């Protein structure tokens, strides 16, 4: 099993108020992005718990706060 050392990305701060996935995010809100959970999300990866070095070489969609899936 591969264990990540840094589960969160660098904290981000909303520079504008916005709505994301049904949530209202006020201006100035600090967001912590859980990269560990994104890397193990079965909606993003065929087999999220297996080690496949090339699985991150793909087309991705950009989301707010520096996340992707």
C-alpha cells in the first residue's frame, strides 16, 4: 500500500463569493483541498487503491481551488 505524505494541497482563499456543488462560499473563505481523498475517489479512477504510476497521465477537468478529477 502506498501512503501519501501530504494529504492536503496548499490552502486556498476565495477571492470572490461563489457557489460550488450547491454550497455558497463567501469571499475570503479558506479552503483545504484533500488530495488524498481525490486520489482514492472511485468516481475519478477505475481502481483507486492500486498503484499505477501512469494513471495520472490523462485529460483532466479543472475545478475551483486547484482541485481536479
